[in-house]
């Protein structure tokens, strides 16, 4: 059984900014070494049959130029694909468009995964919620992926909502929020501002906002 706290600790998080043609964007990056070979990880993150086994049901065409839709969540268009090394896509949700890229490389019998999410975020929203607003969601996604790839199994998508509401799930969210607070401070956010944003994000995720 995958240990959720160990999985959380295995993820490296960085926060930054990037200048795009459409203006300045915020960047959140999550990186982790997975104990599975490159081709296995690539199949897990690009197969319409496998993605629902660790994330959400997905429809559409998972190919270059194709449009995808995650059930009840984001959709978008595949903008770049380099099997089995990387893919990039738009991430369209709530009337807003951001961008994701997943990069893979073999490492010591396993696979290094790096996920990058770029988004135009207003200064007001960034000050209110910080990087944890998207970061905690991606942490949960990586827990699902690691559980799917592990021989001993772990949290399934069906178990996810109830598990996150459990005491163990709340510990996971609190620890993840703390990790994103630390990443925000490392990126130069003053500690009081980063703490206030992390607290508001945690309250939103736990239904206490």
C-alpha cells in the first residue's frame, strides 16, 4: 500500500514566473522519481484506458492536435507530443486557459517525471491563494498515479473523495499545503503573505473557507 505521506515527501516543488507572448505567467513544477520503467509510465499517463484508473474518466482524441476532456474537470488540446518523453497541452477549466507539460526520462531503473503548469494569474488571486491552489490538486493526482503504478496498490479514484475527507486525507492536505508554502517562500514570497495564502487554500480544500 502506497504511504501517502511518503509519496508527498518524494515530490519536489518549485514556483516561479515566465514571460509568455500573452504576458507574464506563474509556473508551478512538481518532480518525482517513480519506481516504474519509462514505457510503463508513458502508457499510464497517455492511455485513455489507463488514465481513469488513477485520475478521471477521459474522452476525446489523445493525439497531437486532438481535444481531450476529463469528466467534470478540465479539457484542452494536445499541442506537442514526443513519445515516450513528453507531451504538452492546454488546460481549459472554468472559462480560463492555462498550459501543462509532462516530461519523462529514465533514471536508475525508474522514471523521473516532471509536471509543469503555467497560468496567467492576477496579482489579487495569487496573493489570495498562492501556488497551492493548483499544487494540492496535482499532489493528489500524483498520489493516484503512484498508487496505480505500485505493485502493492494504494488510493483509487473511487476511494479518493472519501479518503481526502478522512483524518489521513486531511493530514495529506495539511502537509501538502505546508510544502507549497515552503516552495512559495523559496521563490521569494514574504513568509506572512505565503502563510496567509496557504491557510486560505487549505481551508478551501477542506471545506472550511
